[in-house]
């Protein structure tokens, strides 16, 4: 990575993404929103209520943007890299529920100190 804010791929972007989620309340809101999106998506597929698709971004972004604007006090990374940020949200969700987040955020903080 030549410059700290130039990313060639999602693997390089993910540590930066994590540093935009240092606040525990914000991370909790992200986890709740992502979990609800997964549940809503599964419900949509199971029930074939396709209109639920339109609720997915409202639920997901509603929780995450609340975390950013009221707790992190920063702009969501989705404003810069929307598709990578969406993917990273699911990766972060996995890291949180599997207990890997602590290690990952420490690595990210070394790369991108406050």
C-alpha cells in the first residue's frame, strides 16, 4: 500500500474500515443491524415476500449510520467505498460473533493510529 488512504483491494481496506468502528456502541449497532439484515433476508427468501428487500438497506444503514453519526462522530466508510464497506460490514460481523474482533482491531490500530 503506497499511501495510507489508497487501497488496492478489500484486504487492504478492511483494517482502515475497522478503525472507523472503534466505539463499542457503534460496533454493537452495526452487529445488530447486520444480524437483522441477515434475518430479514432469510425471512424474505423463506416467505417469498419480495417487498422485504426494500427494508434491507433501511435496517442495515439505519443502525450503522446511527452508530457513526452519534457515537463514532465520523462519516461512514460507505460514503467512500460503498461495496467494499458493505462486504466489510459482514466480515466485521463475523469477526465480532467469532471473537476475532479484538485481535483484528489491534492490528488495524497499529496500521492506522488515531
